C-alpha cells in the first residue's frame, strides 16, 4: 500500500459547479480520501482561509444534504465529512443516520477530543451504532495516553494535526512530533495542518503513513483556480510516490 493522500475542501466551495468539477478531476490524481467540511456556526479550530470558505458557502444558502447526495453519486472514493460536534450534539443520532443514508463512509468532529473529551467513547460508539465510523483528530497538546487510546478506535486512520489551527505556519519541529506520535499510534497515521512540501517529505520519513492537505487547496480554489489546485495535488502525490 502506498502513502495516503487526503484532500480537504469545504462543501460547495468556491461554487457548486467548481466544487463538483474539482472533486471529479482530483479523484484521478492519486487522492485516497476526500474530506468535506460542512460550514459550522463557530469555526474554532480553523485558520483564516478555511473560515473564509465557510462564510462564502453560507452566503449561497445551499442544501447540505442535496449537495452531499450529488457528491456521493458522482465520486466513488471514500468520503469523510468534517463537521463540528458542537453543531450536532443535540441531534447526533439523526445527523449520523442521515449521513449513513447517503452512504458517507466516515465522520470527523475536530472538537470531539477537545471540547467533549469526557464523552468521546460514548460518541464514537453512537456513531458506530448508527452505521458510520469516526475518524478521530488529535494534536501534540493532547496527553500521550489519550492519543494511544483513541488510535485504536479511529477509522480509516488517526488524523494528527501538527499546529493549533489549519494553514497557520507556526514554527514547529514536525519530525520530532511525528516520531513521538508514531510510537503511540498502533494504526494508520495521517498528518496535516500547515504542511509545506519539505514538511511532507520529513513527516513521511518520520513514520507518517500519509498526509492531509486542505488550506493550500482552498486557497487555490478561492481564486477559482481549479487547475492550480489540481497541480498541487499532483505535486504532493509525486512526493508521496517518490518515498
């Protein structure tokens, strides 16, 4: 199995037409999983680029379920829906069941292990009982014991975010962080949050099984440059395949 490439875009961004075009074209460029973000009420852990994409999509007044249905109909790759648990905690069962009806594969709540950590086992179980699997997100600030525990519960990988928010290049040592995580994680490990091309090569060398890219894709699409976003995917896939 080669290295995994996970590609994020906000649902319906930069327009419904270009969003679907991007997904269709990107699936043939070595993407393994699409991560699709539903704009939340409060984007607590996203950087400015992703937040702008949320605002733009909200202004469209799109029907989230209809767009997801169209995505599932046209895209045959595994789909991970990213959405803040805070928006769905009161009707979680119904929300997950609706995703299941659309044959969505996984759901990722970025705030689960931050704001609802005392309930995470019950929430992961409810997601599973409703027909989906949870993709769990962790960061270097989380206790080693927690990272090790949740790595056994997450599908199809554990998502390890190197920085506090998406797309913000805070100086870090990615190699040290990934080596630490690799010792804890008995599962597939995918790394993201502000990765440069050099970072990608380094984290893979440190033991990551793949990478997730999002902000750089959304930034290209922000200017309606679908081709530029596709070239970025091709470049990253080339790095992954070259290792």
